[in-house]
C-alpha cells in the first residue's frame, strides 16, 4: 500500500532554471512531472518497494492570505491499476504549502515535490497521479506505465535508477532521505547540463561480504544511445564493500552529450564473485542555449544589468570581479584605468571577441559565464562570508564548469574532509585532470590543495600528505 509520511517539501534549484522553458504535462494545467523507481527489500518478502516522485512549479499554485502568511492547498491522489484496468491501490490527501511574501513566486525555479512509497507485488502496472489546486481549480493528471521488478531471487541485485536535482546530507524523517542523503527528485527525466549535474541514486544488494576481508566492487556509469551502444563512459570506480548492500549515488556532467534521448546505465560488479548486474534509465539532454537566443539574453541582462551597461563605479567594480578569471592581466589593468564610457566600450569588445557564433543574437559564452558565476555564488559562499565566486571552488567552476565526476571523502578519522573534482575535456590538456579541495579547519571552507592542471598548485604524493598530521596549514 502507499505509505504517506507527507509533509510536502519545497526546494530551490541552482543556476539558471529561470531561463528555461517549461516542459509539457500530460494534460493541460500544471506542469506536472511524475516518475517512479523500485528497490529491493531486505528480508523474506515477496513485495518490492516502489517509490513515486512528483514535482510541480510552486509559481503555478494560487496562494491566498491566511493569518499573515500566504497558503496554497492541493488535493492529490495516486492510483495504481493492473494492465486490465483494475484498481490495485489508491490514496488521496490534501497538501498545503505557505510563503511569507507573494514576491517569492517570482522564482520560477522553486519546485513543490514529494516522495510516496508503496510495497507492491512484481508486475506491470499503470500509475495515475492527479493534483488539483484548491484555490484556482487548475489541475494536472499523468498516467504512465511502470514495471515493478521481482527482486526475490538470490544473488546480486541492482535497483532501478532515480534521477535527482541534488543530493545533500540530511537527517529528516522523510521518504526523500535515504542513507543520510536528501534526494531531491527530478521526475522529468530531463537534464539541462548548463544547470546541474546528472545526479542519480541507486542501491546494490546481495554483495558477498566478509567483515574480516570486505573485498571490492566496481561501478561503471555510461550513457547509451537508443540502440544500446555506448556513447560516453562517465567513469569506472572500484569501491570497498560497506556490507552486503551499498548505495550508488553520484553526479556526472552531461555537457559532453549533444541534445537527444539516451539511457544512463549503471553496471555493478562484485569483484569477489565476478557477478554483474546493470540498470538502465531513459535520459533526455536539452542544452538551454539551444532553445532561444533573445529570451536568454534578456534574462541575462535582467539579472545582471551591469553586463549590458556599466552605469557607475560600483558597476565597474562588480564587472571587474565578474571577468577576473577569464580576462588577461593586461585586460584588467586597462579596464581599471578607463572612464565609465571607456569601460562600456571595452566590455562590448571583450564579449564580442569571445562570442563563438557572431551570426546570431546570442553570445553563448557570455550566457554560460554568468550562469557559472551565479551558480558559484549560490553554492560556494564560505562560512567566513567570502563570496562564492572568490572561493577556490568558485574559481574552478567558473573557469571549467561542472566536473565530469565529483568524489567526496566522507567522514574519516585519519584525513581532513576533501573533495576531488575530475575533468576530461580541459583544452590542450588531454586525459583526466583533477582538483582536490580540502576543508583544513573542518568548518566547511574548502580550499584548493592539489591539481594536475597546468598553472595550478601541485603537491607530490598528495594522497599521502592528506593524512591529518600532514595537512599543510
């Protein structure tokens, strides 16, 4: 049966989602997206854990004043039918959400989301999700076919894949929190690489495990075309077994994939037994800069009016910061000596030289640069109130974009917390290039410790030097 633990949740997604066109829902009304994933259940059970995810933009809801705040209410129902149309399970409830100020609805990138679990016998089903805005009468309804696998067999088992907008540590008592990670569901299956990584979550069960000799398993993550051919190998990692089961969650960069429909494949191999299992998930890649030129530039200049016209010295200082990493030393010196009119002329020429396609009205490089700048400020601002763009993570992100792969050291007693960002497409530097960021004080402020990129700080035997008593301060 469906299990409601329902407090509905709101989340803000980073970067430039406000620049993107809305996806289509199954029926006129809400831009409703629905997805589902199935997971093996431990113990002697014939049922599979089914999780249903849905999202709708908060800006589509009608909020009315209630006791000094503004509240929206929705009537939500979920129904599961077998292939003959017979009802298997159904649940309905009313969800509410509040805002303090109607201006919050200007943020189109806020989503209303929830995760609803159910325990279901294996088979083929139809899932029907309906949502009605109590205040406006607007509604949305999606009906989609789902397959619930049989996980009762012994041996190695890999769950279905869940896509996510983000994976963040959390301790909430919520179906969206798994293994200490809040998984914000991306129910659309659509990934805009300029906005985010392709985040995913899956579970591996049935590993051969000996506490005295844990052994290893390998995870390969690839993108396949519609025919099942490998288009891009994201990474292959060998991991120590934490027990008989393991969580597989990460984020990979889809920028190397052109627009199109793909499948994300996770292949897991128990290196002690040689057994392998895989899971596939349909994936749609749409690069935002290919949607429309003028709306993107208008949105850019609305968010950053100084990028269109420098009006005063404060604007000039801001622009100087915005171009610090992509301008030469000579360019910066010239800019600092000019008048306001001179600065404007200089910047027009500066962006024109970097426009990869002058034949259209869109400067893709400028849009990408400001998207990265905004993401850096939203994501990497330090606890010492250093602006995100000025941090080491922010600088690397602005210069090189999101890494193809990101590894987190987790919590360990013998090393300082660190992250490794991996890139495979840095110009004129083939192969794997890495940036290692270390939280030397344990306060969440990560600084660049080592990189094998030319011109960056490099430390020989960096992994050994990360031992707690060897970290440079």
